[in-house]
């Protein structure tokens, strides 16, 4: 007589499939984690790229061959106005750097400065679009003046008023000299060329990537 085959235990197939489904469900969050990391990295890189795009090349900023004596008071004021428009971000970074150096022996003030610099970075340096507050577009000059006022007040409240005053005087003196003696004749390019191939670098002749937002 043939021996009867023993029936499979009830629910064996379902019990075998359950761990597989559980394993797949548990693995899904892990598979999505790299995408979230890549998205965060891309956002950080985009912010850094925007920050670098708003800053004029330091080689252009420190070009010694472009220094010359102004012809008079009118020429000096014209140079200061044009250079402040062109190198506005560079001047802000230099002034903040001088201010930071004056706070090296004041740890509390340095912490306050770092917190304020984060506001500078996100509200001024790294923006790729105009700042809109209550439905109104805020001019970059207003943003810069407001951040500067907040920086000075915040640091003065940490009892480093003299350091702030001295560093600001040094910054104004050095940047004023640069703006007055830097010949701005070669700073601006033809608008049609800039629109066709992006902004043209006056240093190396290489086109820069055009951005959707241009500071005025």
C-alpha cells in the first residue's frame, strides 16, 4: 500500500511569506535614505554655488594693475559709487572678516557673531531670488543695511563696542581706498554678450553661469 503523504501544516505558506513582506517593508526606508541624503546635499551645493556666484572673483578684486590715481574729487566719488555696486558682496565679506578678527579674544562675542553671520549667509549671500516680506520686494541695499545694524547692535550688547568701532573704521578706510583707487572702466561688459552666453568674466575671459537673480 502506498503511504499517504502527510499534508502540509496549515498556514505554512502564509507564515513563510510573512517574513518576506516584513523584510521588504523594513528595507524600504533604508532604500529611501540615500535619496534624502542626496537631496540635502544638492540643496547645500546649490546654496554654496549661489553664494560663490554673488561674490566677484577675488583675483579681479585684488587686481593691482587696475589701481590708479583718480583725476579729482568727482572721479573719486564716481569710482567709489561704481566699485561699491560691483564689489558690494566682497566689501561686505571683508568688513565682516575684519570685525571677526577683532573678536578673537572675546568668545561670547564670537558666538554672537557666528549666529549673526548665519543670518547674513541665508538672507544676503546665498539668496538666488529677491527677498519678499509681506508681499513686497526688499532691495538688497536695505537688507545689507538692516543686517549691518543688527550685527553692530548685537555685538555692542556683548560689551565690545570699542572693538566694533575700531574694526569698522579700519574697514571703511581700507575699502574706501580700494574703491577710490580701483579703476572701474573694465568692470562692466556688454549686456547683449552677457545675455547670450552668460556673464563674461573680465579676468580670464571664461563665461560664468548665468543665474536667475542678479543683484542690483
